[in-house]
């Protein structure tokens, strides 16, 4: 039987371009070449689709030099509706056929990738793809609407206020009053960004304006949230195969020592002060509660493919912080580590996402 052709899609136009590229390095290194024919497709920071080298080492995560997709002059020519032939126009203008495309594995983070836009693009072209769909991707990318949907489904979330750039510029004192009602400390974050980009922990009023400016540099809509005191616990969710429902991994935990919160440096650049522990040291009852609420949250947003659900475990119970429909997927990220602790290898996890997408089409 011919191996399904998988386009591994990475890079993109968001501020998380390098993290997506680093994820590609891990995926390209681990994907089972005996099962799949791999076509690496990069998206430059300007939004150009290029045929990339099939070299995992090119996209290794290095804190001194984050990887990125560079325009090499090639251009991917996506199939038209009813056709599955993927083509590339080389830098010299010659057009080559890359064969029939079976499925896309988009490992894109942030806007223009994790927000439903690339999913809608492939839906329009009728090209199968792994991971979240248009609705769940868009909902979970926008933390404001994600919270509204979760709250409506009875899933506990942290109290918050959403502020537009226009309101912050026209009514800063009103915004400060709304924020003060949430108590201190608080978190200020862009509504539509990931990897903790633009996020600040605000301890008092003197830090507030700077935090708002940092968040507005990423988005024109900002969330101000009460800081929940509790353990930071995360669970990985996979869509059910065939007639099965979604399933949850063993939970993991972010253990902070000297770091205020799990920021970009702690996640990706090897910064001290935060450890990723999986499985978390939890009772059977706590594990079951996290898994059950993780699946409920996934189903509430119409989840498809995968998600990582982030919680605060407090003395009063569980609060869902957010869902990520394309969570960090490097071999050292929480999502793969939770599934590895639950019995899946990293290559098997990649295969699970691809095969689920192929089954959905069938």
C-alpha cells in the first residue's frame, strides 16, 4: 500500500513563528517515514508558502538563535478543488509535481494558523488536515469568547474583564477601576496570542499601564484576569477514534520555583525557575476530576483533533485557564510529555493525529 503523503506545515506570520519552526524540527525527526511520505512546507514571516528542506536539524530549538523559515524562492502551488496533486514552482520557474497530497499536519501557533484561518483555507480547497477545525480553533484563540463558551457550559473560569484598545485610550480610569475590582495581583494578556507572549503579572497599580501597553503590542483586545492561587495543572486531550469519545492523558504540572509565571523564556529558552512534571503528583480522585473536566471543556468548544487544557487546582476546586488547540508540540513540551507518560510514544502521537484526520475523511 502507498504511504499517505503528509504535508508538515510550519512557521507562519505570528509572533510564535520560531516556536512553530522548532516544533517542526521535532516532528520531522520523529515522524514514521515507513508509514508516511513527508513533504515539509514552511510559511515565511511574510506569509509565503515554500518547499522546505527535509532536515530536522535545520529547525532545532536554540535559545541563542531561534529557527525560522526563510524565503528560498520556491512557491507551493496548492491543489484546486477536486485535485490532490501538490506542485512546487522552483526558484528558476520550473514547476514540479510532488504527488498526490493526502493530509496536512499544521503545526502552526498563533494568528493565521491556530485561529481557524488556515483551517478554513484547507476546508475551501477540500484538503484534509489534522487538528482543530475552524470553530474550535477560532474560539480557543480568542480567550474572551472561549471563556464565555466555557462559562455557559458550566466550566469554572477565572474572573476577567475584556478591554478594547479604543476603551483603554478613551477611558483609562474606568479600565483601572474595573481591574481593581478583580484584586491584586492580576494577569494582563492579549486576547489572541499564545506562548505567553505579551503576558504580564501585575502586582500593583504602578505596573498596570506598562502591562497594558505590552499586551496591546500583540492585540487590540486585552484580558485582565484575577490571579488564581493554586497548582498549575495541564491535561492533554485527543479526539476519539471512530465511535469513541475524546480521551484525556495523565495530568502534568508546571512547578514554579523562582519564576513568577510560566513565561516564554521558561517554556522554550531553558530559563530556570519552572519545571514541567508529568505525571503530576495527584490523588486518583484529583486525576479523574481533571480528566473529566478537560474532556467537558474540549466538547464545550466543539474540539477536534487535540487540545491541551490548562487548569488551576485550588482549595475551592478546579478552574480552567485556557484551551490550546495546537499546544506546544516539541518533544519536551507538556502535551507530548503527558501522552508519553500515558503510554504513547512521540512518533505514535504524531501518527494518532494524522490517522484521526484520515479516518475523518474516510
